[in-house]
């Protein structure tokens, strides 16, 4: 029987998503509950936005108290919350400057605008010639400029024309970067590990080689840490698995503590200082509610050792996934608690996710063949064991169907 809540949403909602047939009504920690009272382990955590767990009590308290005191004012005025948030973000990441936005895509746009203006005003690139280089398989968001960098046909089809000065190179090969750089190149935008692209981990040394090439050619290296940052891969920032210092990063998702959209572009002083009043902004970016929650979200990462937890639980989870030994599994890969399980073509990853749903595990496939596991970083060993148990059963069921 069709669920009336689903039917109701479909009545007037745009069809730009295709959700699994489950209606969630409550969340707590790693768990969510549906409208019939069934409990699930959330292995998606809102595409990594719920790293702290659903409705973290400290974050909810900060949100409630700040909402009751002062939530939003125009950036035409100072508030007592923004400075403390930005200072902490800079102190923790080692960048000199931070610019607050809301969604990830807005922070990426901010980074690209900063890079272009830096190219004209500091590097000396000729007017309207600045180029941005990104990688095939990237995911940086959904604005027109950003999908102009995408190599996924569906993300682009019907949305052109795209801005000029966007180049795409294969991911994982530093020589391709060196070949693509011209005197007009402003920035190289890269995910330290591609999340939406299918949990693609580049070989060790890739980021270091890219950083050296960018330095040699006076090109900004900007790491998109929206999904990989804030502990997800077992380091505060995923680029820290290598000894590099990019010129800028973008953060989002978990920065909002699973409660609000909060994003940041962080960079060296020379890059951010290209912005002057009126160049760029956002009505909601840096509002006191977001700043209070963002600061608390950063503090909790350290207070609750979530970064170390991602490293140890991620290692345990990957080890357990490797014990599954199903003929349907092609590869297990990832870092920390950002893990992909790739199945071979004989069975659809989407069908496996539907089966997992029935076993009380919520996740979704990416790129048809990869099942993504990105649970809240607070996940416990026993909960991982429950997921592994469910996976074992689901693979046996699927193998039987194929036999
Ligand atoms: N960059 C990366 C690496 C992402 O994974 C995402 C979202 O999945 C984005 C940017 C876009 O973030 P948002 O959906 O908040 O605009």
C-alpha cells in the first residue's frame, strides 16, 4: 500500500531526488526511526553532515539557547558570536582567514571567486582569462559554475551554457595537472578523496605532488573538504594524511553539527584579502545561530575524540567488511569512516540498499555500483557488528537470487 506521507510529498514536490521508501520522523545518535516506529542505523549521516550523531544534546542546547537570544541579523552589524567561531576555525585548521557561508556549494563558489580575483589582482592574469582546474569524477555542488566543472553528463545536461575558464583533468595523476596549467591558471580545486565520485582514494603522494606543482607555477591549491573534513577520514582534514599546506579549503556539512547549514572558505591572508566590502556576501552566512552551532560543533569534535574514533572505528569497519567474502563484492575502500563497498555488475547496489533497509540499515548507493558507509563518527563497535551481520545476510540473499 502506498504510504500517504510519501504520496503527499510527491504531490507538490519537485522530482529532483529519488528517496528510498522510508519516512523518517526522529533521530538520536546513530539511530533514526520511521513513521511506523522501526529503528534504523543511519550509515549515510546526511552525506556526512551528521558526524556528531543525530540531535546531539549539547548542540541542540546551544541551538535552542542562541535561537531564543539572537538568531539572525544582517552582516551590516557585528554580533558577539561570529568572531569566536571564525577564530576557532582558523586556529584549528591553521589558516589565517575564514569567510562564512551556508551550503557547501556556496563555499565552493566563494573559493572560486577568491581564486579568480587573486589571479587578476595578485598573480597578474590578464582580464577575464583566469582558469580553474578540477578533476574528472569531482563533486563540488550543484550551481551552474560548479556543474560546469562536472564530468557527470546528467549533472550538466540541460543547464548550459557554462562559464568560461573551467578545465577538467583526470583525477589521481599529477602529471595531468602540470600539463593543464597555463600562465592563466588561478587554482586547482580538488577533493583529497572523492566522496560522491564513488569513494575514490588517490594513491599516496598524489596530493603532495599536486601541491608541489601548484607552488612551482604559482597556482592556488584549494581542497574541497566539505565531505572529507572535520574528522571523517580519521584526520581533522583529509589532506593532512599527506604533508602539505594548501592555499585554501572549503568546509561544510558536519560544520553545522547536523542541525544547520554552515560552511566556510578558509585561506591564506593574501588570498582572502582580495575581497573588499561589497564584493561578496550572503544574507544568512555568518549569522549568530550558525556561528554558535558551528563553534560548538568544532569543539565537540575534539572534546569527544571524534577524529580518533573515525580512524579506529573506520579501520575496524573496513577489516570487518573484508571478512564478508561474497562473490558480489569487487572492492572495499576508503579512509576513516568514509567507506565504499563496490559490487560487481551482476547485482545492483540499489537493490542491496533496499534489502539493507529491510534489515534496519540505512544507506544509499553512489554511481550504481558503490554502497556508501559514512555513519556518524560516534558509531560503536557493536553497531558496526550489527551492520556487518545485516550485510552478511543481504549478500547471502542476493547470491541465492542469482543462483
Ligand atoms: N563538495 C563536496 C565534496 C560534497 O560532497 C558536497 C555535497 O555532497 C558539496 C561540495 C556540496 O555541498 P552542498 O550540498 O551543501 O551544497
